[in-house]
């Protein structure tokens, strides 16, 4: 049986909206415009302290956006925590999974460190490195480690808010020093970006793993800290 | 050494959020300290705009188009000042309202929300505005669910999803603008934009996303349950500030970005939706059984008045009349911010004392709390639009302009809305004067009642009698 609303009107409406959006997008990209931002950005990459254009946009040209994105991650995790404590978690894994996890987790941590470092001149950076750290936490949680290998609540709270703090403090201190908010002095740019990215990697990794647990860390001492 | 107050107003609450996240045991003290510092930095921005004109800060030192700029003109400074005074009052109230466990969750999310608000009012970059909208939406939904009841969590999950849909729609519009013109700074986009299908689609997507967040009829369905079930200080912030931020952004885009591509049909559509919101929201407020639900539906109606201004603005040629109209709309938004926050804070006090907020059974409880009831009365004066409130002045200017333009139908809608508002406010107040002997004390809990009272006083007397400074402030870059 054909229901006119669900089978005809809504699909046709959606197709029409999609067509309209596609048409305007086509007009937008084929239209005649002046200098595009990407060209300007690429030309200034050598001044940014890093040679990977993505990192120079995220951590230098538009570092303020990234600061607020760290805050978004923190807000999401605090929202999860406000809803209640985490479940007790999964059962401890049998020897095969446990052995695999014991092998993979150190590799993931190592790869995260590499991703963080390589982000200065090749694809990589804090978000990718943090995702690897987070996946290490998810693996530990799946294998039955309580709290996904995360530290006790006191330290975890520092860890998840570290990205916001380091980025905001760097910005403020640079402003007090006279350079302007998040305006890196030439020469120091590379190191300040690395500092912020290191803090952000830890924060993103801890946030993703803690978000996977789905609730506030439990009060008991962690059993999953040793791997 | 140079201190730029613009980034400070966004970063101080972030640092505060870090501090209260890390030491939850001292959340209240640290949170209040961060609240005072944030409000001070934001009010200093407004003072600087007042005395020196438009302020601008190029973050990262790159300048546009490459970097992001913050900018404060009269319009942002006015909203910034209102938001920070209300947020400070909400913070003082929250210091007494939230105890141990809930305080740990409230303060970090609240400071993140505050940072997003200040960031939104100061942003001059379309993508940066999207990030502030995301931060605002996520922290607002999390705060709204803090009571932990099933209704609150369900309502705020819906609020979160609706908010995400709104942000996505906004982002799609930004992507379209970036694809077509290659810039994101509001000033540069305004220079580049040309009438055509691309600009119209982008405008529809962006304004459409924002009216979803501003709860304009018929997209208001998420607001009443979300605002009525949140803890009182959060309801105050959600109703007074968060929906107002979406309206501010819609107005900002309307005036600064899409000015060359506007047509009257779009303005009339917004106005018609606003008119429907006024009538429907006021009617539902009149029929509401609970005090906080009444306040939430009243927000739907009050947002409607703000959108009636769009067709009036579109029909008025540039000049003194249009400037006055714009200032009246801003005055209406600011007065509603103060009044609704005061109303919710006082309602929360009544609810806490009585153990419920069913309007028909409130008699004794309201009478035992003279200060809270007086605050509800003052806020009510401003919500109805009686003199000397700011709403009276604002509605007067809007009515006068509608008459001059010959658009009498808006006049009827505003009259009906005002009558209904009087009915629902007096319905609450009449319950406060029917029982019990005279109470012993006027103020029973200074910490929670005084902020509410203060906000009510600002809405009724401060903005009504002393509205002149707003006109002076808006001359800084907002008129034209």
C-alpha cells in the first residue's frame, strides 16, 4: 500500500531540496570570484612555524577556532559525566584478546607520539594522535580494563581540560608579553605549536576514551592502569 | 604590556572552566571568582565601545582574510553587557542553589556556556560563529539536563538534536558562502556578496538554522519542555540568553551580511512566523498549569515580537526612523533578557519553597516570599510592556512605526499579545494575594532573591527610564 505522504511527498521534497542545494553549490564553485583564501593561506605557510598547511591553519592562522573546539570536546565530556556514573564495564578478556591488547596498546601510544611529531610537516597532528590514544583506551575498555586505562578522577580531570588550559594560557601570556592574543613570536612558533599540540593530544585521547566509558569515572581506584 | 579585553572576555571563563573542572571541591568559590572577572572584562569592552567606538582585535596577528578577528560594535556591546549582567546574577543565585554534587557539574559547563556567549557576541568570522554555536548548544543542553529527571533528560536530548540540526544548517550556508566568495570575515563577505541563487540559498540555510535555535514558531516545539524542566538558574540563562544569542546572530547576518540580497518576502515570512509565535505562545502561557512552563511559553511569545521587527525594518528606509526602530528591537531583546531571567530565578525560589510550581496552588508559598513575588511582579511589568519598562518604550516605537508605514496588521498582533501577556501575568499575581497573614520578612534568602529582584528592577526601571544610553551605544557602528 502506498502512503502518499511517506512514499511520494517527502521523498520528492527531499530530492527537490537536494537538487536545489547541489545547483547552488555548482553555481558557487563555478562562479567568478576573487582570490580564494586557500591560496593566501598556502602562500603564508612558511611564516607559520610549521610546513604542514593543515597544521598551520589549525594551530596558527585559526588557532582561536581550535581553542574553542577543545572547549567543545570538554563540554561534551562534562555533559556525559553530569548524567551519571559509568557502567561497571566489560568482563576481563580471555588470553587471546588480552595478549593482542597488550601488544597493540603500546604500539598505538607510540604511533600517537609519531603522529603528533610528524604533524609539523606531513599529515598528522593533535587530533589524529589523540584519536589513536583514544582508540587505545577503547581497546583496553573492551578487554575488560576498568576505566579504560585512564588515571584516577583527580588526574583525569586535569588531563581532559589540559588542551583548553594550555591553549588559552599560551594565548593570554603572549598577549601580556605584548605580542597579541595567540600571536606567536617568530622563532618560537614551532615550539609553542608543539606545546599546545602535546597538551591537546593528551586531552583529546583522554576525552575520547572517557566518553567511550559513557559516564563519570567510578570512585574506586583504577585496576586498568597497568597494561 | 598590552591587555586586549576582547579575547579576555572569551578566555577568562575558559580558564575558569579549567579551574573548576580540576578542583571540583572548590567549584563554587572558583566559579564565582571567574564569573566576576568575566563580567568585569566584558563590561569593560562595552565601556570601551561606548567611549572609543568600534573595537577590533586580529587574533594571531594575521589579519583578515587569513586570521580570525573579534569585533565589538554598538550592537554586540549592548547584547554583551546584558548577557554578562544577567550571567553574573545567575551565578550569584546558582552559588546558593546548587549544593555539593550538582555544583561540581554546574560550574564548568556554565563557564563554558558563558565563554561561548561572549565569543558569539564578539565574533566577526562566519566559521568561528559556528564553533561558538556548537559550544553554546552542547553546554546548554547538558546544563538543562542537570536535574536528572526523565523529562529533563528527554527534553534536553531533543534540544541537543534540534540545536545540532540548526548548527548544521548554518554550517551548510557558511560552506556555500565560502565556496562562492572564498572569505569568511563578515565585513569581507558583505563586500563580496551579490544577489543570486547562491546568496539566497545560503541566507535561507543560515537564517533557517538560527530561527530553529531561536525557537521561532513553529520551530518552538523543543523549547517549553527543555526550559521548564531545567534547574531554575539554567532556565533563566537558557530563556534570557541562549535563544537571544541566536536572535542576535540572525539580526547581525540580516543587517551586515545579507543586506544587499534581502527581499521583502523573506522579511514578511519572518514577521508572520513571529506574529504566530506571539499569539500562540501567549495563549499557551495563559493556559499553562505550571509557573515555569508559563515562563517558557512566554519566551516563545517574546521571541515572536523580535521577529516582527524584520518586516518593519525592511519597509523603513534608512534614516532616523530606522535607527530608532533598530534600537527599539534591541531594547526589547535586552529588557526581555533581564525580565525573563528575573522571572525564572524568582520562580525557582518559589518552587524550592513550595516544593512544586503549580500555579493554582501557589497562594501561600508566594505570599511567604514577598521579595520573590515582587520580582515576579516587576518582571511581569516588563513582560507585558507597562510603563516605565523598556518593553513599553520599545513596543511604542514599533507600534508607531507600523502605523506610519500603514502596516496595521502587525499592530493588532502586538496588541493581542500584550493583552494576553497581561492576562497570564495577573493570573500568577492574583494567586499571591489571597491567603495567609502578612509575612514577617521581605527578603528570606538574600542570595537567591536579591539577584532576581535586581534583574526585575533593571528590566522595569533601569532600561525604561534610562534607555537613552542604548541609543548612544548603538551609534557606534550599528546604525547606518
